[in-house]
C-alpha cells in the first residue's frame, strides 16, 4: 500500500513520456510534409475541396482561442486511461491516424486559401502566427478535428462522469468549428476528420487474438525441444566425455 502513490506517479510519467514523444514526432512529421508540399506542389494542382457552403462560413478570428485549445487537449486522455491496455490502445489509434493522414497528405495534397485581410488585435495576431507556422497544406482530413473527436470518443468509453463526457464533447466541437471559422480548413475536411477518428478508434478497439491454453502448452513444448536439441548435449555424449576425462 505504501508503494502505490510512487507506482502511480511512475506510471503517469511513463504514459506522459510516450504521449509527448508521439505528439512531438507527429508534429515534426506534419511540418515536414507541409513544407514538402509547399515546395514541390503547385497550389493550382492541389485537390479542389472548396464547396459552395464555404462561401457562407464567416471568418471569425476569435475562434483562434478554441483552435489553440487543441494542443493541451491531446493530453486529456491521460486523465481517464487508468489501465495499461486502454492507454496503449488509444496510443495505437493516434499512431494509425498519423500514418493514414500522412499518406493522404502526400498522395492527395490539398491547399487552403486564407483571407487576405486579417483585423488587428490579439485574435488577429494569433491567427497570423498560425498562418506563418502552417503553410496551408495538409488540409484533408483535418487532424485538429480527428484528434479532438478521438479524445471525445475515449472519454465517452472510459470516463465515469457524465459532466466530463459532455464537457469534452463540447470542447471537441468548438475545436472542430474553429478549423473552418479561422479559415484553416474547408468544410469537407471536418467530416473527413470525424470519419478518420471513428475508423482509428474502432480499429484500435478490435479484440486481440488469444491463443487457447492447449496451443500455448504445445508451442512451449516445441520451443523447449528445439532448445534442448540446439544447446544441450545428449546424455550419451556427456557420459562418453566423462569417461575420456577419467582415462586421461
């Protein structure tokens, strides 16, 4: 009982480390593909994603605050994933998501057209900071949407508090809405991100194949037999060696 708090802290540090590592590697990968597409792909040849609905969506710089909320949002699953298996299943879902999205970004590059006029003020400055960091590629599907929806799905499955589930769902909805309201994504990128999150979540939740006890025992017996054959001398040869040692 006395070791439980230290074990809990060690587990939290381990999971936080794995989470931050995945986020860091994914972030660098995103920026690399973004810069690659900007260098080698003509925006005129990008995947055409603009629809008539996009013309009716206003530019609301104040939603940039919800857009920035996305970054600490990625750490929220640590609050509800108490067991080892659910945590690594969630990590697997994020990993699958990054691979699928990365392949899509390279195979089907798409480009977002940003507004030419950004109003002054703190919200406008934050939007300009995003535009300077993100070159406008890697649009379809929206990872802001996919990651946020995946966090909401994990809370829906593992959180015990209805208030926590509703709060995370509302926050994820605000983050998803911010992607189109600050003109970081076309509207089709949102359902694509939702579909990607659902696909990766369901894939990571699939049951793992479990071998029957009889098969495990048979496999262990074969492994021991191979070990004995490769690394242990037969009894007859051992006795013969002992006789030669005695005669000498």
